[in-house]
């Protein structure tokens, strides 16, 4: 996800990781140790997980600029792959 973030962060693109029920200190330490720079939302009470019906971790949602879900992926993905880059480029090239 970091490579995806670095490639597209200066475009109309945002990654927002959501951490489920962990303390801020643990999450901050994990992000720093792994060199991750994308933003993280702390879902300490599981409200986001309930709203989006998260049943497995990780779960990825792709949202358009209006906040509509345009894609969903369950499980780990290689977000640094050319296929992932092409997918994001496709969404970024669509008129809003």
C-alpha cells in the first residue's frame, strides 16, 4: 500500500487505512517500523468495521470522489503490482 500511496498521493487519490481496536501507540509504532506514511484511522470501538460490514482483515474498499463504493477486495493484495497501478490509473482517468 505504501508504494501505491507514493505513486498516486499527489493526484486525486487517498489511502485511508482503518485499524480495528488497537491502541494509538501500537499503531504508531507499527507504521513507523514499517515506514508507512499513509493516514490511519483508529476504529477503537469497531464502528467503521460495523458500518462497512468488515468480516475479514484486510478488507479494501475503493470509493469514488462522491464516496460511493466502486470496488471491494477481501484479503491481502499486492498493491505494488502493475495491475494495481493500472486499476487506480483507470479510476483516476474517469471523469467525475
